C-alpha cells in the first residue's frame, strides 16, 4: 500500500520549502490541497505538475475513505494546506485519522509553522507553551476563552487575522491586564516581517499608532501567568463576575 505524506509548505518565503518536501510533491500520485488554486500556484513556481484534489473541512469526512481506498490500491498521496503545516489550524486531522485507522502509513514531511517560527523569535519562555490557534470571533466568547486562560502559567500562542487584531488585543488587556508580557510577530518570512512588543499595553499602542501594523498575518505570543498574586487577583475577579451574574 502507499503512504500519505503530510507536507509542510512555506508561510511566505518560498525558500522555506524543504528539499524533501519538493521531492515528495513531485513524486506522489496526487496532492490533496485545502485550496487547489493556491497550491497550483505553488507547484507552478516549483515547476511541478501533479493531479490535485480539494480537501477542506466540509468534504474531508466524505472523501477520506476514498483516499484510503486509493492508498490501499498502492497510490502514494500528499496532503498540503495553504501555508505552513497541515492540521495546525488547518484541515487534515480526519483524513490522517482514517488513514491510520486503516493501518496505513502517514509520513510527516516537516517544515514551516507560523506558531513555532514566532515562538523561536519572541524571547518569551518557550520550554512549555500552549498553542491556542484562533480566538473566537465574537468579543463575548473571546473574553470568556481568555478568562479560562488567564491563570495559565505556560506561554500562550494565538493566531490572529488583520480584521480582529485590534479587538483581540483590547480584550487581552481587559482580561490579562496591561502589564502582561506579549510579542506580536507579523508577516513572518515575508517582506514586511516585524516582531514587536514587550507588554500588551505597549502592543495596543504600537498597533494603534501605525496602520501597517494592522495589516497581514499575525502570531501573538503571550507570557503565562507566573505570579501567585496575579493569579489570585484574576481568580478573584472571575468569581466576582460569576457572583455578580447570579445576583442580577
Ligand atoms: N498551518 C499554518 C501554520 O502551520 O502556521 C497556519 C494556518 S492558519 C489558517 C493561518 C494563520 O496562521 C494566520 O491567520 C496567522 O495567524 C498565521 N500565519 C500564517 N502565516 C503567517 C506569517 N507569515 N506570519 C505570521 N503569521 C502567520
């Protein structure tokens, strides 16, 4: 039987595609892609032509078994997403699960990942961290999620889009307080890459002051809650808010 290769692609700079990723993409029978147009462009830039299959959140469960059949028949397949590592805030886990459940091989072809790239330059403790992906889009749900994370001692890593970066930073200040250490990594590996900030308050100020700092793609790295006193204060506020809700 063939294997499914889970292949990381660049997060901006084409030079970050690994030699092995290129070899695998050029040699598989077909490539499952989140957005076939996007991937066709990447392959075009690499001079690779392979059949593409669309695999996104909405059809993944339906086509996974068909892909398993193809692997059983001896084909070898690759899975890519639009950028970075598949399955990291991207589709693919259902397919990988089905392939493994069928007793077939899933082979990682590692490479770029925005969360790891950000963590590697943030200068925030990184021996333990929580990847939180995207926060909820609505402020109420977002603040609730943040309240659950406010006492987390490990470094937190979030993905954010240009539409919501300001709102999310404002909610972070509201829930974590302005003094929490935080670094905003923007447009990593691209022309306008910036890594800035030291506290949440500082980030809010810098993003408000420069509209360029609101453009592009972002990873936000936030230091965990280390101080017992801070943890107690946050817990007190949380209990107070719950009580106030009940007394309404
Ligand atoms: N699978 C990807 C990975 O391995 O990083 C993540 C895909 S997720 C749908 C897209 C989000 O990743 C963006 O909204 C942004 O938060 C982050 N991201 C992707 N590329 C980035 C870059 N070059 N610089 C900063 N953040 C990036």
